[in-house]
C-alpha cells in the first residue's frame, strides 16, 4: 500500500518486509502521474530508491525488460519445471489431465516434489476433483491463492509453514494450490505477490509445478499470465473435429505470443479411438503440433469422479500412459534447455 505524505500523519519507520512497504514519495511527481488525492509510481523506481536507502538489499528489476524477463525466472533453467495444461474447448479434460500428470510425477521413484496449481479463470474446480471441498466445507481453506497471499508475512517470518497451508493428501503424492475463492469482495492478488510467492517459497520447495490454466480466453487472469510466462512445456487437450483443431491452433499462437514456448515445447493430448486419433494427428501436424493419445475408459472415469481421486489412481492403463507422457514432457524440457545453451 502506498500513501501520499500528510503533514498531520506521524512519521512511521519503513518495514523491512518486501510486501508491506509504507514510504513517502522520493521525488515530486508530474501532474499527469497523479491519481485523485494520491499518487502512483512505478515499482522499479520505488525499489531502486528503497534499495538505495538500505531497506531492501535485493536488486531491483529492470523496468525495460519485457519478454527477455521471461527467461530469467521461468523455464527449466531456473527453478522448477512448470508444465502448463491449458487451451482447448470446454469439457475436453484439462483438469483430469493436470491431476493425472501431477499424480504420476509425484509417484515417481526419484523423490521429486510436485505442486498442482489451479489457475483456471473460467471454471476452477480442482477442489472438486481432489476432494478438498466436501459437504460445503473446505478441508484446508488456506490452500487458496487469495488466502495464502494474506499469510505471506507469516510465511516470511516463519510463523507458519508452506506445507501447512497447501492442500495435501498422503495418497496423492503431490500438493495443491487452489484458485482464489469466489467472493463478492475478493482479495487483490498482485503481480508482486505472485513474484514473491514463486521466487522465495515455491521455487526453493518444488521440483515440478503442473498448472491447470483453463481455456486460455483473451481476458485471462493475471495469475494465468504469470504461469504462462514461466512455463517450460505446454500440453493442449484436444477433442475430435475441426472446432477442436482450431482451438488447439489458437492456443499454440497464444503460447508463442505470450511466453518463450515454441512449437517444440507444445504438445496436443487427446483421448480418442485409434482411427480418430490418427486422423486428428495428421490434421494437427499441419499446424505444427504433435499429438499424444491417452486411453479413456468411461467406467473408470466415473469411478474416479465419485471417489474424487485421480483417474490414474484407479485405471492402470491411464497410469501407464501418463508415465509415458511424463517421460516425454521431461525430454521436451531437456531438449529446450539444450537449445537455449
């Protein structure tokens, strides 16, 4: 929160917490930069002034870095590998794919820590897939993004732990950060909160982050854009028909324009019969997308939905297919890393 100077307000010391800075303007602002009775100043200039006063020791971000900044934090080179599951039409199985992939990666033999993030701005429902909300009661209310943001000072000071906030289940093998609560007066989650959460809390803790990004609509939320910028691999669920192919092509363009992902790091995933999958594979090849086909058993899917568990937990065929998909995802990330070198 930033406040303009007030002669009747007593002077207060500047807190050292990077998310709770209260300070006065370091220089007069032009008239066109004023908003009502307050004022606005870009965060890079503020951080530069505060760092010069000795309050914050971390380097200030470059205000001119835009797309070049994407490679600084995200991708396989720095921090955890972020796998984005997004795009496609409604009901194509984004959440199911994200949950099954996180479940498979979390049950690997190499002991990697996996986080599943619900960043769907249209219909966030991972809490229903995982049983985090039962009988109208949330089992772990702090696992939602807006509630976790309010606890960032406590996490910074060590009064609470990240493991105590994220939703977890011993049978899942991964932890989950749920979407913000649907509230008439939502808690504002800014870019600075997401930056701090990722860089100081999530990146040192997790090796892999799987993000359910929803349909990638044009008015996507700031949380979704944040994860898209850090994605190292993108999986685009696809159905049968021309409409699904066009949706996959739009998702591919979205990733190329808003992230460092190229066609070699994007993969379409479907669950069709052999003949339909082969036809869809030929059509998507014209857009530069490869297609991975997963088995789909409606009876097993209904059983998993009733139990609120991952489909790969009750279907051995899906578990084996997701294991092969996980191997391909890691190889795609390794290929991108070698090309960037």
